[in-house]
């Protein structure tokens, strides 16, 4: 199973590299990129972690989105499932787009969105146009960020993204669901607690 997942990941990266209109230069890292553990945001900031999962055997994908406040307290979570298999980069970009749709009620706060997909973060930060399905999603993300104008976007390591990772991996059991603190799965609560004690 891991071989299939890795094959899809390599295929995704190869496809992007081969895309004629993919001419995004590597962006220099931004201060805050590369975190290896969960870090509390500043007062009155919201931190949203996103991740995606591909379920080859089910022919579907899922995303997990998890929002927490500056004290590390749970605010909201969302899962979404799609009944098709896509390249991993496209799925990760869809996760960021869904997170950007969630923040409309938080206009008075700075929102930090973190993903462990460096390619997606760099594509969104870039202004280079892309003519592909991935490019459409990236452009939508850029537009939503401009609308909100107090969004920070960071790349983090998988070790700092375990709660969203776990949520994405149970998204097929909870498709298209928004969670509050009472309904979030216990596995996700435990993962969030582990973030705080590390």
C-alpha cells in the first residue's frame, strides 16, 4: 500500500515538473517555514492545519482541516471526501482551498494556514499562471487570500501536522463533515493533546 502511495506521489511531482506552464522558481523560505512541532500562534490568531489522504483501494481521496486558537484550543474541524483519485499535489491544494473557505467568519483575526506540501505552498506564493486543473485551484487560493488579506501561509514538516494528517486519514469515515469540540473523533483529540505536551 505504501508503494502505491509513494508511486502516486512521485508521479504527481513528475507531472508537475513536466507541465509546460509550470515555471515557478523555487521561492526562498519564509520565516516560519519548516516547523517540526506544533507552535502556538500569537494572541487572537487562528492556526489551521490541512492535509490530504488518497484511498487507492476505495478510489477516493479525503482532506482534513483543523483550526485552533492561540491557546491551542480546538475551534473547528472539517473533513471532505471526493470519489475520485487525484494527484497528491492537487488534493493538497484542494485542502488549502477548503481551509480558505472556512475563514470567512474570522475577518477580525489573522489566520495561519499550514501544510506539509511544500510544492503547493510555493505555487500559491508564486504569481506565475498555470494552465491546468491544479493551476485553477492554486489561482482560487490566491484570490481567497487576497480577499481575506490577513492570511499567512507556511510549509511545515509532517511531524508538525499530525492532527490534520490523522483527520485526513479518517475522512472516508466522516465525509463532508464539520466538527465542534463535542463531535471531533477521540483519535484527533488525542493527537492535538500530544501536540501540546511535546
